[in-house]
């Protein structure tokens, strides 16, 4: 668990983080969400002591971070950032192996770990192990950056807008990969973004910040349906709030079991927003629904999307 208790940070008398208290359970994908200047990145960097806090306490795994030497703390916490920060004259293998080698892992263990992570990130070790960063696409560099952050098998992974600089298709692929990895490894992830769609896709819990203060903490659906104040309602909802709510519900939630419908089916685990898009594309007000094996389950109608 990551425990942040009444933490504050000021520069020249101006608070960038103001009395924030937040407890992030083990294994949660937590997103820090808010506009630019709301304190998201500062909180992230205070967790691994890249930034010193002025007041309060931060504990990771029950230990006060100030009681652990900074270098030792950072070797236990993976860190991935937007600019990636790969060493340009090192091969992919050497970049990923940075922390394990600092920890003096045996050479065979390091090599096996690099192979494991390249496969986990869907990068063929035979192709990518000996490449240099300049030989990689932006998306491939981000994958290597995530692999490096995971290399020493940390319990906690901190990510500061890691996908902001890549094109939308690559970003969507990286988001899917990260979700798959988190579900497979159950790492505690703290992820900074100002992109509401990204937060809703990835998060198990969202902490919304405004001018350095925590204004709401909860599950994505809870925040969309019950915003704490006008700022949260406008920031996460606005004119697109209805579509964002549809993205958080599944077709299975509104299924009409056993009812017939014509046309190409939608999957029961698709979102209601996907179902709406399919109805618009097919000029249909009703679609058949199937399970993961393609077996018919029933139907969903346009009216079901606004129930």
C-alpha cells in the first residue's frame, strides 16, 4: 500500500501540493488526474523522493520513504516517464538491465529477465535485444521504457504521462498492453495523466486534483455518476459525460436475453459506447448479442443505451 498523509509542497510560498491524504491499496491501478499545474507529477515524484515534501508523511509498503536511502528506494520502485530516457548508446538489453545489474544479479538471471520482459511487451527478443534506441519507433521505445521500469520486479510502478508523446493508434496499443500487464502481474501502478479518456480506460481508482488539493477519490463510474463538486463534474463530464458513462458499462449490463435481432452481432463484453457506434454505422436500432465463443445471447436496442 502507498499511504500519503497530509503531504504538502510549496515553491516560493505557493502550494503545488496542499495537505493531500490518499491511500492506494496494493495491486490497484491508480490514476492521478487533473489539469496542468494541479500537482499530479509532484505527488508522483515525492513518492520516490525525486522531490522532497515539506510536510506530512509518505509510506510505501509500510515504510516511511524518508527512512530509506533514495537510491535504494528508487531501485524498488519502477519509474517510466513521457520522454522515455533510454541511454542512446546502449542496446535495448543493456537499457532494460540497468537496475538488475546495479543490484548485482547474476548474468544469466539478467538475460532471462530481459527475455521475459521483451516477450511480455510483445517485442521479439531475437529482433530487439541488440537494437539501439534510435532504431526503434516511438511506441517501441515506450515499451522498452516500461520494460526497464519493471526489470527489477518492483512492487510499485510510477508512470508520468508515459504515452503522451506517441500517435493515437500506438497510444491505444500501449494502453491495452499496460492493462494486460497489470492484470497479469497485479503491480500497484500510480499513473499521471490529464487525459480523461485514458484515466477512465485504465484506472481502478481515480484521484482528481485541482490546484494542489485532492478534490475526489473513487472508482471511475462513481466519479462520473456522483462528482464531488462543479469542478469535477465539468472536468470529467462536460458535454461528453454521457458518452463516457456509456464507455464504462458493458452490453451484458443491458442485454435482452433470448430476444432475436438481425445483422452483425456485438459482443456481450463490448462497451455500450461500442454498441452505439455499431448501431450508427449499421443504421440499426437493434443488434444481436453474442458471447466470447460467438453463441447468441439475445439482443440490445438503442433505447437500452439511455435507460
